[in-house]
């Protein structure tokens, strides 16, 4: 293997462990201790939640960079390039740095078997440790309590939302899932809960470890007006700009900033909130003169509900919404499509050609079982054929939305850039 070739390293990592995901901190904890990536000089903010982790991190990242700090963000999964998983002041790190980090892990891990996600998490932590950041934002991959990111001792913990997803690993009800997410909390340290209806399990855990928890709707809140919104915590900020990304996640980010006691100006906060963006989150990709086209990684009922609410604002009078949808088969397909049905005039269902990818026929059967399946529906074997079908019909008064999975968004970006 060429140790300076990132693709060869990633291929090697995929074959190392019998499963892509294996929750637990015992194995990764041992290697992390040897690598000295459990405690950082930087302020570490760990962000868990069913939905909204990436956008909350994006709001925080924009605010902290605007304030002049050096900010590292670790997130997953990537959409097109592996190097998207780690950015320092919004810049991806070179592939060579990732290769060098992997080589260091390989030299230290001995007989310890690491899953793909554990290995790449350690690799990014190694790079972050060398970058001397002021702040590090860690987006939890799956759950919280047993996720690889939880090996790091954080200064502030965040939970964005609690919904039903990943039931094979986290359980099939909000109380079980809430307990898993609460596993990132640290005793006596600040916790920001952006979930407006937090499960009892989450609240009890915070109480049992005496975490300094601050709840959305109780200790801070967002109030939306016609052309702006306001935030109130210990102080009030008025005339914040509206954004396509969820305002509840912006509100959660502002609560984190308050907990950090940075005393940033309202002007800076408003500017940063307005500028924040994230690939695959209602990302507009159409050029002038083309049909408005958006990409969104919404893949469960909770995120699809938000997507539908935004489509209601984005759609034009007399215009139609054309959706291209590809999903993984272990998601709540029926529930997700039920949330978007009211806003979608035509579905173009595609087969996702990846591990766990649902076929067009599987999607069709779940659509037929969803609430109010009244849209025009077409099925395609790939995204290219679906997009051709949409372009034949859509005009400038319409909207195209591509959603359902990170893989779907990635495939569309590859198609449009090809």
C-alpha cells in the first residue's frame, strides 16, 4: 500500500473490522489514550441529536470564526470527498495529513481492532490535536453514549433533537434514544438541549450527574416574526435574519455561545447567522435562468417535516414541486414520504446503488402506504434518468428538490458536475 494515497488507506480501513459500525468505547479508548487525543487544550463542544447536528455546528463555526477564533469541525458522513469530514476555519485538510494520521494510528494500535468510523474519528482527532485550535466542534456519528466521538472529554455538550432513527442500534422509542444521546453530557458542565420536548430519560440523566443543563423553551427561545426572528436567553437579540437552515438549530447555537460567555456583539451574531450554510441542507445548486433546484439530506420523518415546511415557503404561485428521492432501506420510508406528500406534485423515485440502498420498487410500495399518496409518480433505476424526466417537464415557476440520503445528494452533485 502507498502510505501517501488516501484512497488506498480508506480501502484498507474498510476491510479491517467485521462491521462498519460497532458501538463502544473500550477499544477506541485504549488507542485514543496512547495517541493523547482524549483531552484537548481547545474548548471542545460535542453535538449529538437525531437531526440538526450539522447545521448547529455550521452556525457555531460561522459565529466563532467571525469572532476571530480558530475553529476545527469534525463531521460525518461526507457527501463527495472524504476530506469534507474535517475542516479548520472552513478549509478541508490535505489528504496527506489524513494519511500521516492513519500511519500514526497504525503504528500504535497493535492488536486492537478498530471499526472504520473509529479509525477515521481517531485520524481526525490526531490532526485536530496538531492544529492548535481555539474551539473544536465534534459532531456525534451515531447516538452519543457509545459513539467514537464520546471518547473525548468535552467542555460543553449539545443535543439538538430527539427523533426515531437508527433503531437497530439506539432503540425504538424516544426514551431509549434520549438516554443514548444524553451519554455525551459531562458532570457539572454546561449542556444545551435544543429539543423542545426532551424525554424524561435525558432530563433524569442530566440531573443525576448535576450537569448545568439549559433547555430550549425554558432557558432560551426563538420567536419568529414575518421578516426576522428574535432570540432570548439571559439577554435578547432582535432582528436576526431568517435562514433556510432550521432556526431552532441557530437558537441552540446562540445558547452555546451564551454558555461560553464570549460577550459577542449582536451585529457579529446577526452577520454570522445570515452567512452560515452547509452542503446538502436546502442547498441551492441551480444557476441563473435554470429551474430552482435544491438538495437536502433529509432521511427521516423529523427532517422531512422541516423540509416540507420550507418547500411551502419556497414554492411559487402556480408552480409545481418535482422531487427526486433515493433512500436507504433501513429508514422509515413510509413516514418520511408521508411528511413531504402535501408539498410534492411529482415524485421521481430512484434506486440507490449502495449498501442498504432501497430499490425504486421498495420506495414505490412505501409511498403507496404513506399518508395521502396523490402525487404523480415515476420510477427510475438511476438519478440521471430521473433528472432527465424532470427537466422535460419543469419550468421556471417550478422547484426541483433532491432528497432522501447523503448518497442521493452526492450522486446528484456528481451528475451535475460531470
